[in-house]
């Protein structure tokens, strides 16, 4: 331990929730002319230590010294259902019953069985999470829905507003035409997000070992790119097959979705797995892994 | 160099021989409820500055800077 201080002063400004709240940042509540380059502060949302590189009042710049919470923001434990809460949304009809399939050597799967299901259902994750401005989700799907056009799946980012939470998220579903075509849509509160494109994706394998789907979500405008007046928020979805047909290993060209879906200020503190069906469905979906990570380029 | 301290308190806990001996790490001899996320310490074995990301007593987490 230090036994003599080189000066009577230290450089630590304490802990702040969110990089936008670090001292002297534009819009930050702490504006103090005493801030100097080289001062340090801690950002508690992502667990990152920052050093000040420009102390200008209202325009300070901070650089991350650590990678912070490089692990997942949330990840299914691949063991049981304890991470999931009660259904957030009452469907129009029918049920979805979650269970665990432990018969696979490579690991457990989450089984979601739909019985005469119609409407919207979301299984929320119990853990309350704090989403960074830019994040990535991964999903490994095995058995895909058998029916066309109505059998949707959704990785949702939801408010915790009780029985009828407000959802923001991605709708990934099987279309009615072209056989086993799958599409991705932005999803907002029970309907597709305005501006969500409508192009079909390529085929995706519907048998084992399934495939990966991943999305990159920028839910708030980039703080260094707001001067043009555009929100520049985006969602990009892509997937690849993992075996079973001619698309093995291929990028399946799911729509890249770029739309102005500014979720700034919304308390997105829940995630879950959801379904949407226009008419009654009997189907089964199995999932091997689900996780959300901070994007390495989150600023 | 800082010419004014933003708070009366600094966050440096000193040097420790090994990550296992950092404050509040499970099994460490130093357990102190004053530890906070964002505090720093030096690991003299790896010559790495560490930042505390979870100050929980007997279950603290530290990350290298």
C-alpha cells in the first residue's frame, strides 16, 4: 500500500451509471471545471474504468481502460426454467408450455410446445438487465415451427409493465410462400415496426442440428453521429445453417433491417422469448442457447 | 496531474501479491465492507492494475486494467 502520496490530490471521480453521465460529457449532470485529463472514473452499468482524455466542459471525452463485463449480459443457464418468469402476455387462445429436453448429449434444450395457440405470448427472463446502447443477441434454434405464415418467434426486449408489457424486439418467422422461407422483422408492441423491410430470406434448415440466428441492435443514436438529425438506429439480423441441406455453413441472407427505431429513454429492462400466431397453432420449437452480449463497439 | 480532488476519498487499495489476495476475493485475508466497484488495486505478481467490478464480501470480482 502506498505510504506516501506524490501529491495531496487524487484523480478518482467515483462511479457513474452510464458512459453518458461521466463528468463534463455533453448532457451529463456533473459539469466541473476541476476535471483534468488523466482523471479516472468508473462506469457501473458495464463495469468499465475510464480515463478522461479531454476535460472540456460539456464536451469531455473519456476512454475505456478495461473491457468491462465482457461476458454475456444475459445467458440461459441451459439447465432449467428458473430464469424464466410467468407469461407476460395473455394469448388470444391456447397455451405455450415450456419444458427441458435433457436427452441430447451436446446439452439441454428449451422446448416450447404450442397447443391451439393464437395471439402473442412472451416468456420473460427474470433477471432484470441493463441494455447498453448497442448489443448483440444469439439464438440457436433446432426444431423450427412446422406451420407456415402464422407461426412466429420473437426475441423480445420488453418493458416490465405487467400483464400487457410493451415490447420492442425482433420478429423471426416462417413465411407463407416459397416453402421453408424465413423472414425477420422489427417488432413493436404487437405489430411490425414501421419501415421494417419485407424481403424474403433464403431457406433455413428446419431439422437438426438447426442453425444460428444473431442480431445486432443499436437501440439509441450513436452519440457521435446525431448532428445530421437522423436517428441512425438499426437492427441487423443474420443466420446460418448448421447442417442438413445445401445451405450448410452458409450465411442465409436474412434481411438486414435498418430503420429509425429510436428507443432512447425507454426502460428496456426485460428480455424474453415470444411467439406470435395469427391463427391457432400446434407446434414445437426447441432452442439450444440464448444469450445477449454487449457489442464490442458499444460507445 | 490532478490539482484538486473531486472527493475526499481515493479508490486505491494498494498492492497485493496475487489476484487471490485482492480485497474481498473469496479466501483473501483482506475483507472490508468499504470496498466499492470502481476501486483499484495493484497485483504485484502479474504487475497489473486491477479494477473492482463486484465488491461483494468473500465474492469480489476484479478485472485487469
